[in-house]
C-alpha cells in the first residue's frame, strides 16, 4: 500500500511530503508536514544562511528521539533540480554534498527527515576559502544563559574595536553563535588562526568567564569558545534551523539589542514563523559587507602561545601542539 502524501508548492517547485502526519516532536505534537511548512515559512532567512553552501543534513526520519543520521553526502537518487557541490575532507577524501540554491531544496530535505541543517563556511564557487568566521560560545554544564550572553557582548566589544560587525544568533540549545562575513581570501588554516586570535582576545578580557581550553578538564565553570568550528569540515547549525529538542527550539538570529534579554527557549518551531512574518530576517544585512581578518592574523602571529589542538579526526597539522589531554600527558 502506497504511503500517504501531500504536495506543497514551494517557489517554482512541487515538493512531495510523504507521511505528512507522522509525529516528529511528540512532546509538542509537531508532524513532518509542520516541519516542512516551518522551513517554507522562514525560507528567505534560511536560504540566506545556506545559499550556495555545502550543507550537511542531520536526519531523524523516525522522530527526534531516534538515532540521528548525520549525512554529508547527498544520495545519488535525487531530483534533477537539486544541486550538489564537491567538498574535500581532512582525510583527503571527497563527497558530493547538498548545495542549497532555493527554498525548495530545504523543503525537500526536510521531507527526508532533516531536522537540523549544518552548512560549511564556504560557498560552492570557492570551497577552499571561507567567507564566514564563526564564534561558537558553548557554556559548560550548569552555567546559565546569562553567562553566555555576557561572553557574546565581550565578543561584540572586541569586534567593534576592529571595526567588524558580528551577527548573533541563539544556537537552538544553550549557546550563542556570532557569524562574521569575511572576504574569501584566506584558507581554512588562516581563518582558524583568526578564530583562535579572536577567542583568546575575548578570554583574556574575562578569564574567569571565558576559556579557549580545548580539553574539557581545563575549562572549569566557564564559557568555551570552540575555535575549531572554523576548521575544514566543521560546521555549526544554520540560522533558522530547528534542533532536535523536545520543544523544537530554533537557532534564531537576533539583534544585539534583543540578545540583552532574549530567552532562547521561547524561540521554537511554533513561535519563530510569526516572529519572521513580523520582523523578517534581522540578519538580512550580513552580506552587505565582508571584512578583512588581517588584524586578527597579526594578533595570532604576535602571540607566543602559537597554535591549538585540532579535532581528533584531523591528521597531525604543522605547528600543532601535542594532541593529548593534559592529565594523561603528565602521567
């Protein structure tokens, strides 16, 4: 017996939604149809965040409480109009990833059970030179959102002194992301170095609040800035992406003024569409200007602390310190 389905008109495409009444978020009763319709309702903003970017899919085809499928390759069988782009991983292997070109592509993937979208920091036209620097503020367990908020404003202050504009969004969980549009002139290693320099500048201003310590045992009760999110093949969740949380939290762009008192738990799959209809995309100006990272690279070059450890799936990188947690190294 054929599965039930509906068809949604998304731009110039007709997107088929199979099993539309299948419940994906049981605590709030959100169905697959509602998930797809959510992405269409915020399509302009979601497309701006992912436009022409290689994008990984975090799929929960049987609902958010089932094990996720983290998909970096698009299946060979897909509509002719859905585009892909070839990316290279740290291992040297390659893959054809989703290239987001229109809202219908987002809706199509939502029908596959994609809850979260994770775009690379590059565009398809030049996959070796990022055009986005990302600051991922990750609170350690037990910390309140107020601590993350404070760290984000420190980030804004440091960027402001460099004449750089950052765009904050809630992570859809407990953290904050600050995205910075940059000129696509530097490779992944250089952009990661710029991210390290920025993270250190923030942490140096408030060492009791913020840390760049890669090893969890050294972070303490502080907000960790994950500088490695700027490395090749590392992604953060897209603006307007839903997260696989019981209340359907959304990684939501906010203004700096809003960040002062926003409650991220209020920004959900059920509330963000009305917000978007009223305010539009509050990060609509992010592409208006791309900034240079030269000042940050100068900071990095002058810093005697040098490089930081890479993620464990990376080959040993030039200049990288020992990739072993301090307690084991002492032993």
